[in-house]
C-alpha cells in the first residue's frame, strides 16, 4: 500500500456509482450542448429562457454538478427536446428506426413513421454528427 | 530565492482526447509535481473524499471521451486572449475546476487536448485570494499559466503537427 502511487490508490477507491455519476453527468452535458448547437442557442439564451443565471447553466454543463431530475425536466421543457431517454423508451423508438431506410426518411413515406419519430431520428443523427 | 519549474508530462494521464501535464518546482521528478502533491494532500481528508473521487474520475473521463472543452472548466482569472494562435479554439486563461463542495484544483486548459494540472485545496472563503488553503496555489497557478502561455508564444513550447499535444526541450524550465 505504501509503495503504491497516489494515482493507483485513488483509481482503486473510486466506487462504481461515482464512475457512473461522472459518466452520466458528462453524457447529459454533451446532450444538452448538442441540442443547443442544433438550435443555434447559446448558453446565455438557455439561461434566459430558463430564468436562471448563466453561471448556473455553466455549473449544469460542467459534468460534475449534482443534477436534479427537476432541473433536467426544466431543460427539456425549455428546449422542447428530450435530454434523457430510458432504455425502454429508446427500445420503442428504435423499433421503428430499425426498419427505416435512409432514402425513405427524406421521402414522403411517413406512413411507417410518425412526425415525432422522425424528429427523434433526426436528433439522434444530429447528435452522432456532433460527437463525430 | 528563484524557483525553477519543470514541465512534467503526466505519464498516467495521457488519454486519447487529452494529454495532461503538471509542473515540478525545483525538481525533475514526476512524483514531486504539483498535481500529485494535491492528490496526496487531499486523499486522506474524509470531508472531501467523495469530491476528490469524482474530480479524479472526471479528469480521466474527459481525457478518454470528450476532450477538455471550455464548458467543463470555470475561468478563474483572465490573462489574455490569444485566440489568434493555433489551435484557434484555444483561449488562454488560468482556470479552475469546481467540484460540488469546496474542493478546488487549479489548472490551465491550453486547448481541448492539452491541460496543465496544478495544485489546489479546500476553499473556505468567497475569494480564492483570501483563503489560507488555496491562495498560494491560486497565485502560483496564475504565474505558471502566464509563463506557459509566454513560452508557447515564444515557441519554447511548440505544438505537434495536428495541435493535439505539445513538445519542448528536455532542459526547458521556467524561472519564477
């Protein structure tokens, strides 16, 4: 133990839930940034729409803030888009996405996909582009 | 007495998206660097144990997955805007990472790919300059960031071909 470096000691003591906390926090931050970018909104605009200070939005996007479900819901309501989708929700949406051919998305074949699903697909595509 | 500062490439913090550096004062050894001194001093403090774990994990995850985007860092002191320098997105400021609670780690986000990690502590007052725990680290961070920024401008520290890492001579040191 004494010979172990401080880095190894810290790596060993980090709990799984702390790793998950950071992972999900960063993923949420990236999701919000991606939506803001697609909408052409600045952090300042988001703050103003939410009635919050810009510093509060900075904290929210830092990847270390203890986000509440209430604050995520408020962000979603203001942005008009989902920030978090549970695996079950995603499963329902992806079932449709799975059968859509790329060419049919841009055509008028909306009989198999609702407007809402198309919007979701578009936001996934935008997020993929953002991450790339 | 003048202090001589060596740049330390943190061998355990070289990730796909971020290469982390620190500095050693009057030493060449990685184990003596400011960042490890911060970790060693803070690891036994139970009041910030969870915050330190989260900060540590955060450093690793942004290094592996996201890059050191400016939104992840809080600016502590404005030095100057060198946005004309490559990489274009770089805004040279001394920054600090805020963890929930009072733990502060001072650092210098040179770009999305290069970050210097310094020292820090538990901030107990509103302003870092007034806090006995962090004021020296805060002052030192600003001095170091300014010196590193100057070294980049003067090309004592140079970017690699695709601006994802820095290079410097093995005998390069900063005098404070």
